[in-house]
C-alpha cells in the first residue's frame, strides 16, 4: 500500500454545497519581535552564505522564483534574507490567498529574531538550511526535483502518442509503460502489469480510468487516454515542487496523535503517539463541491446519527420528490427542515465523527459502500465518508478509553453522543505526490485541479489540468 506523505492556499465566505454553512475565514498574525537583524549587521562571510543558500534553492523547488539580492547594503540583504527564510519556513505562497478555505495550522517562527541570532553567530547558511522541513520525504522530493531539472527541458511525454490507437487484444511496445502508469494511478494491480499485450485486465482498468475522466469508456487507448497517462518530466518536476511547497505550509512537529486525510488520494491516515497505526479509504467532495483544507478536531462520536438535510440538497435534489420518497428514506419535515431518522438508510450511516469547524465538515459512515471500491473517490457533497466507519469508531473509542460508553450508545438505536476525553486533531490535506513501497516519490493525478494555482504562484508555467469528472451517486453529505 502506498503511504501518504508523512512530513508532511483569498480568504472569503465559503459554502460546501450540501455539507456546510457559510462562514467568514480569518487569518493569523505573528507578533513582531523586538529583535532586529540590523543590530548585528552583515559581513562579507554572512553575505556569501546568503548568496550560496539562494543559489541552491532548486533543492527546495524554488528556482523559478527570484530571490536575488537587490543591493549590498544591510537593509537590502536583510529584506532578501527574510523573504527567502519565509519561503523555507512557512512557504513562498500563502494558502489562505490561494484557496477559499485553508485552516490547517502553519508554522509561525520569529524570522527577524532568528536572522538576528544567525548574524551574531555568523551562521546564516545553517539557519536558513534549518527552516525547511527536515524529514526524509521532503529531502527525497528535493533530490527527485533536482534530477528531473537536470534533464532536457523539452516536455517530452514518456509514452509516444505517435501511431495507431491501441485496441483490446493488440500488442504494442508502449504497453509496459502504460501498464506501469495504470499501476501508479491505482487502476491496475502490479501483478497484471506484464508483457506487451493489451489484456482484458488492462482493458478493464483503462475503461475505469476513462469513465472517471469523462471519456467514452471503450477501452481504446487513443490520444485522450494517453493524455491522462502521459506526464512529461517538466510536469513531474512541477508537481514535486508544488508538493514541497505544501509541506512547507505545515507545522514541523504535528500532533503525535492525529488524523490526516489526503483529499487528492482519498485516503485517511491515523497516527497514534507518533506512529502510523491505520490507513483506510475515504470518499471526499466531488469536483466543484470540494472538501476544503481544514484543521479541525474530532470532539465526539455520534452513534445512530440523524441527518438534517442542508438547504442546497433539499432544494436541488429532494424538492418535488413527494411524500413517498421521504417515507422510503425515513425522512420527515421538522421545523421547516427535512430530517432523516437514525438507521441503516441514514446518509450518515451508523456513526458520525463530530468536528469543530465553521463549515459543517465532518467524517461519517455511509450506506453507499460500493463507492469505496472506486479508484477516484471524489464523490460526496463535501464531507468525508470513512470506509468501515464502525470499525474506525471502535478503534478510536478503544484508544480514548470510552469503548463501554460507545457500545452503550450504539445499543440505544437512537442518536446518542459520546464525548472524547481529549480532542483528536484532523488535517484535511491535498497531496498529489505519494511514496511507493520502496520510498520513492510517485506523481499522482490532481482530481481538483488545485496544483495549478500553487504552481503558477511558484513561477511555473501552467501544467495540464486533467480534473476528475464525477457525479454524486446519492444525496448524502
């Protein structure tokens, strides 16, 4: 199983259709420090250290951004040093300006004080090097980026699109590379990626991929299908640089016990006391109803939840269906709202993981189990559906010492709340580069098309945005 990156951007009113309510999005400010770098002053040696560090910025995927020193006086050097330090310490871009909602905690180091201390010690280079993430995954991304940047800049695709389309049953020398890409995208098992013949197993994988991207699922590998499978070295380098930037947005020491949800891969990772103890599939918001990048804790488990249908779903998808539909789905009108009663047909399933945020986003169970068998699981109205949610609830209840209370709540058959003794932080992240079993970075697809805005802000030319095309399968959140 491929692991998530473990080292792991206009503030505006936002509404997750069918799952959230509008809310203002604020920002965080860092208190200014009384320390000033100018008190220490720049020397020939520390200036050389600054120039050397900036000259090596490609190891951070920042070589498309200008950080050249604009002058030789102390003020100009300080301004450049603080700008580059900020890029390393918390990102060269502001996710709150790049995305409608971004509330994942970010680093807030006192860079002016840090620079002042580094100038006094004559260790500006060491200080700058310490600001970026120090984990092995970040360093591997840097190495992969450097390797790709050394190759010719021509955006040559890995798989030639010259020649005829590949039809089922045909043999073609391009098929081994195509099979490898299908494995990377999770459409094909590694064991089936053999030979140069277009087998029925590969045909089925290609059909699933074509359906996910809004193509005719005919199994014929033509220019459109190759457009999904093909990624040039330029595209790969851009994706890696974007994901390094996303890692710089994150706290260097995240909570040891937490839940990370990768929206791009639609997978959940549960960390307990610093160790990854569980990973499972999730269903997240479909394109145009994207699950936002939130930092928000789970504070209680809800057994046998009811569901108050949001106005957007009520007006767009239930209005006009009549009393028969409501009765069949255990729904009824209460105080001007449609409420779905507890039970196996409830759109929240049998457990809800209640979270504290202004967008009504939460984790929950679902009766729509087949969605977990899909490769592209961006299918919800914005909330996060958890595979085997009852099993996950048992795990959390056990770890938090409330298993008896949870069992009692389940047994009531009614909506019952079990407060956790301590909140569990949840981070909704978006990472399009994962690591394979050998620890090597692999570039995945960008289902929301969110890489473009980060890449452009980092100075890269626009890449190919192949967004997943899905329609929600049910009215659930």
